[in-house]
C-alpha cells in the first residue's frame, strides 16, 4: 500500500519531505564552528533573531524592544537559528534560556538524558532549578564518563565544540526529530 501511495504521489507531483533528524541539526550547528561575534558583542545569530517571530514574542512577553537583542548574549539565539535552518519542529525558540527550558517542560519534552541533538541547559553554579539556567547548547554525544560533547554559540565569543561536565546540566529539551 505504501508503495502505491508513493507512486501516486510522484505521478501527481507531490513532493514528499522527511522531517529533519538530530544529525541534520547537528550538521547545521557544526557548520558554524568558528563563527565569532563582532566587537560590540553581536553576531549574525543576533541579527537573524531580531528579524524572527521569536524576537517579537519575547518582547511581548518580557518587554523591551527588538533592538535590545542586537548585542545580547546569543547562545540561545544560535540554538534557535540552528532549529530554523534545519527545519526542526518542536525546538522552540527564545533568547532567554530559562523561558526556553520552561517551554520544553510545558511540551512534555524535558528530561535528564543526554541525547544527540538535545538542547542542553547549563547552570554554572550546579543548580538544578530551571531559573538558574545561564547557558545553552546542543548535545553532540554522551561521553559516558560524566561529560557530554556539545556545540554552543556564545562560548568565548564564538561557536565552539566543548566537552562539559554533566554536573552543570540542569536538563535537556528534546526537539521533534525523525528517527
């Protein structure tokens, strides 16, 4: 039956697209390694975010103006950009890391297991409360030694691959990837 539907779709010109995988998102993220911020502290991710619907939603929620994002910390803007570029549904989008984590929690897509492509939320004081989150990235892999490998924006003013202790992880948001 599936073959018949596929042939029918091809014959009538319907283009079938698969949903992005975690690998797709990680390829996009890793392609940005080495991208740095400008002298004022902004990046191409800030500029993109300011033109996105996410910025408008954040301003409506938090106040301020779109221009406030021009030179703001951009780790979560990077994650949001990656999701948008890869076409990932269910990755959310925010500039404020605790709000982004709460979004995953409300979606029922929050947990404590590092998975490739998961959005990882950090608290540098080791706190485990969402309100203590200070930084975000994407999990590349669990090293199975108490650390994870990540790709992060706004780490030493650039996009970099890092190895981080799980002691600093508050939790993980799980985007909607295809298998």
